[in-house]
C-alpha cells in the first residue's frame, strides 16, 4: 500500500492525535494502529516495543478471515450456504446427533445461529472440536436466534479443509494473503491438525488494514478481482440481530462480521481490542492491535474523535498539527519500571530458585541472576526453562519459541506467549518490579517480587485475561 498525508486524504491530523490521546485516557492500551483512506495509508504507529513487522494475536478477528475463506470456497463451488453442515461428516458420531443438530447449515454456522443454547467446548477429552460441536445438544431451531459460538466457526474451518484438501491457512494464503502481500503470519492448529477457524490467526495492524481495504473494494485488490462482490456484500450486512450486549454488539451480525452502530460501518473484532473497522461511506479503514478491556469504549473513541475529522476532500497541510501527531507517535511507548538498578536484597535473591505455590500461574518457579553484565530472569513454564534478559531504564529483548513450551496454545486459558519478549526491571527496597512484554500478544505482565529471607511474595498482573488476570502467591527458595 502507498502512503499519503492525512490532509491529502481529507483527514485532519489533529483528529488522529485526539483519537490516540483518548485511547490513552479511556481504554489503555492500544499497541498499534493503521488508518487507510482511498486505498492509501494516511497514518500509522506502534507503542514501543511493538512494531510494524510483529504479528499480533487477533483472537476472534480471525473469524472474519475464515468467513472470507468460506467465500472463496463457495466461489469455487466447493459448497453452498444452504448445505447441511453434518453432510460433510458422515458417520462422525457413533450415535446420531439431536434433531436440530442435523439441520444446521453453513449459513447458520456463519451467522452464529446454530441453535445451541450453550456454546460447545472447542475441544473435549473424548471428541475432536467437530465431534464436540455436533454432539452438543441443540435446543433451538437453527437460524432462529443469535448466540455467539466460536465452535461454529471452527466447523466452517473443518468444512473448508475437508472440501478443498488444504489447511485453512494455506487455502487463504494462496487466494488472499499472497495477493495482498501478507507474508508474516501464524495460525494456531487444534490437536487433530485442523486450523482454529474461530481464533488463532496473528497479523500486524498493517496487514489487517490491507484486509480492510480488500473488503472496502468489494473483493478487488490492485485492480484484480479476487472474490465476488456478492459474497462480501452479504457477509458485511445484517443477517441476524443480537438480543443483548453493548451498543456495537447489538447492531446486527453478518457472516462473521459485526455491524456497527454508527457511520454505516462494519467490522471484524477480537478480544482485547483487535479491530478491522470498515467505513464504506468514507472510504476508510481503521486497523488496531491492542491489549485492552473496554472495546465499546474503543469504538466510541473512534466514532467521537476520528470520524468528525474525516472530510469530503483534501485539506491544506497543517505542519504544526502534523508535527504534534508525529511527536506523539515517536514518543509513544511503555515505560520501564521506576527504581534502582541495585539493592541490598540482591544478596537474598541472586541465583536462588524459588518454587511457587499457585493454582493458576503458568510458571512454576523463577530465578533471578544478577552480575555486572546482565540481569537474567529464568521462569519454568510447563517444565521447560525460559530465560529472559532484563534491562534497567530500558527494555531488553529476548527470543523464546512458544512451540517448545506449549505446542497447543489455548487462547481461552492464561498461557504465556514467549516469542519475542521485552523485559525491564527495577529495585525499590526489597521489592523488584518487572514488566514483561511479549509483543505478539495482548498481555503485559506486571510482576512485583518482594524478597523476605528465603521467601518471595509474587504480585502478578497480566492486565488483560479471559480469566483471572491478577494474583498474589508465595514461593520458597529451593534448598536442593
């Protein structure tokens, strides 16, 4: 994608700055954003240490990509919207599913209208995700009501893989990602090898913006039609209405796309603030990676600050406003913990392994090693050691491959992603504060260690989580 200035694209730079400042005030933390208008990037930025070439977990924004994959599959005649889903999996279960489960169509899957009262588990000890979905009792007539259902999107992935003979990731790579120049991505797989259709894709905000422009252009990229316009039109208009939720979650749902409450917009979104918002009437796309809780607040900020700054035609350049925006973005970043580089407590902690007593922390032990050249933090994660370099006054980068610690990462749990990680620490008396930032994830790990004799008190705050994000636990120095 080419670049232009906000003013040349008809957007006041002050509106973009107001949006970023409002994010800081009302719904921390946005990690990166890209704004595109008329097919060109007009503004982008990343909170340090995040960056443009670092794929970020999308969570349920993945669903919108799975929908587009379904559009490609139907364009190729692999299946139809009104095909019965169970027909793709004959003899799936030893016992026949309930009556309504046998009626679920591809359309019902895409519109979150399978009829389940309770969302089926993604995986089960005795079933694959697909088996679990159809074995789960379906209380209502399929198509009669909306009920958010990640497992339903997973079945769409199964159908695409079954009919195409390709993994969902490779299927979409050949038809979309390669065309859009999306090269740096990852996609999680279930234990049976199937791509997780409802979550698991990781992309950076720049590539999310490309996806938004592709949608905005109704399936055309660089003058080439990739996907038929009809499918995108149907996928991004209201197909069913939700019964409960905040304003932008009760304004209609398409085929794995949410209809927005204002400005004729629609979006794909994922937990903790991942957004691809498309404004057809304004020829505008807003793409965001984040680690925040209040997603309605995030939408409100976009509506209330950015959209009023979008005008019908190009504006005169405003050097002062542009300089203020650029200065903000250049200084935008997480601050390392405040405090001292050394402490008398180093003698208590240096080189000792502390076994932690916790029912939910992902790491079971920790060790700090201090010398004149480096500070190293070693955590035991799933019986494997992860060692991170810790900076003082700045973040130190470490690399650790999540695959060796947790081959099947469960996004619904509290597993830590260790890939490219930035860490900083500081002493305040006997307390050592750590900030750990895995830049491919929404989580920022804020850890305080209070050393007292052979014990350590751990105050852990993950900032965002599906479950418990804060915990206090204790550890004792290992004497073995």
